[in-house]
């Protein structure tokens, strides 16, 4: 179960592949997407779909950030290998994943959930589908174009 549209987005601060801490409140509106693990086939496909749609997102004045429990060093390798034009955020203890209801209980790995967060820190849209990798981007673009 994900957070619902209209709910206040929990603010957070995480380490980023930009080598600076990322604070959500300083970067809205934006898309944040949670994913299980760098270098896995589904997560690579999802990241590359956001990469391929990045120009369209920028034309819609929106940035995107990926979040998993992987380390910054692993994120940097994943970002470089896949030529990702956006930054990845590290949530090693899963606290941010949990606050966004994006952590699978017991196994404690992130779910595949994407949130569109507006300038007022409200959840504008949510898309959760473990296997619909490219649909996360498509869903967010569709939502942004209806504004």
C-alpha cells in the first residue's frame, strides 16, 4: 500500500550521487521512485526508461530521483554504467522507504513505487507496479500533462 494522492509527502534528507545531501523540501516539485536494487534487470530497465524520458520530464519542469538501499558508491557505478542524467539517493537503513510505504516487510527491500510530489510537498500521483517498469514513467508523464 502506497501513500495516497493529497497526502503530505514526508520530508527527508539522504546522501546523493551528486556528493551533496539531497533534501526533498529543497527539490520540489519532483518525481521520486523507489526500486529494489542497482544492476538487477528490472531496476536497470526502469532506470533506463527514466533516462530515456528525462528530456520530456525536464520540458515539463520536473526532476527525477531514484531511491534504494544501495550505497552511494554502488549508485555511482550504476548511474555511470547506464548514463543516467539524474541522481540516485541512498537510504541504507530503509527509513525513507518505510515512511513512503515502499519497504517490503520481513525482507526489508524497497518496493517499486513512483511518486509525483508537487511544490507544496503533496503527493500528486502514485504508481506502484513491481513488473511494469516502463509504466512508471508513462504514468507520471500522463499525470504531468493533465495539470
